[in-house]
């Protein structure tokens, strides 16, 4: 059972476009939602994260939008660049039970930004 | 500061062979994790540890064992390798229960033939 559902599986945009990656969850114990970025041959690295007490968080060209009532969150990449081409994973962890101390990952989105 | 180091980086095993993957972290983190990454499946948690001497099962623990005898090391063992265990394995560590930032190693690419 996939705890965090991510879409699309792959995404191709032109340089300067705004790719959007969406994730959804059901477990109300989740209270921390990070995004990880992975380049080929490397391990994932934390990109940006949000908690449910805010609806949006921006760091540079990366923005997370969070909809608590819909249990959905998304990553937007403004003015995308070829160097943003990577695989992006959304994830969730929580504050109780089986969610404590564990990160649940989506299946990933392979983003390609054409020059 | 090396962060999280995995050894080996590549390995080819024959079905039925055993091996141990080593993960070492130098950040004094309490929490350590082993994930496997397969195409289209994302990162799936195999086993994890919330401190020295502790281990717990993740989503896909069958066929694997782990040990955390020292805080800085987390070992993943395959007792009898199967082709279904062909994957890229990632170790990660974190210093908080809420995983506010998990640091990943470079991965181990394992092929079982």
C-alpha cells in the first residue's frame, strides 16, 4: 500500500517552464512533508520541506504548496533550468505510531528540462 | 566530513551467495535506514534503527537482516541472494525522530545473477 502517491511519473518541459509535481496522502499522522532531489548516480538530497501549519513555502525557485484539507501537496519549479533535470521524490513522516522516525516516499518523478 | 559512506559501490553476486553492505556515518546521528530503489517503485524502506543496538522492520524486510552494534555503523546482510534483490541500495541517517533531514549515501548497485 503506497502511503504517498506521486504524479506524474515523468515530466518534460522547456527551459523557463514551470513543472508541477503532485503528491497525495491519507494518513493524518503525517506532519512533515519534504521533497528530495536525486541526480543520476547519486543519493537523494533534501530540497525543501513543509509542515501543515503553512500553505506555501518558497526557497529560491522552488515552492511547495500544501492543501491540508485535501491531503495534497505539490512542488513547483519556477524558471526551470536544464540543471534541474533530476528525479524528484515527495515524502512524508509523522509524529506517532508507525510514522514516527520513518520517511515514506512517493515513487518519484523524472524531470527533464530541455534547453 | 564524509557524511554517509557506503561500501561497496558495486557488486555482482550469484544466486544463493551471501554478502554484507556496510554503511558508516560520521554525524553522530541516532537514526539510520536502509532503502532499496527500483525503477518506478521509488525508495522502499527495508530496515531501520533508532539507536545503537536497535533494529526494526520496514516495508520490504524479507530476505534481509541488519545489525547496529556501533552507533556509526549500520550493516545490511543478504544471507542467500535472489535475483529479485537486484537493486540499488541506499543507506541514510538522521538526527531526529521526524527525519527533518535524512542524509543519504551514494548507493550500492547490486546485481544478482
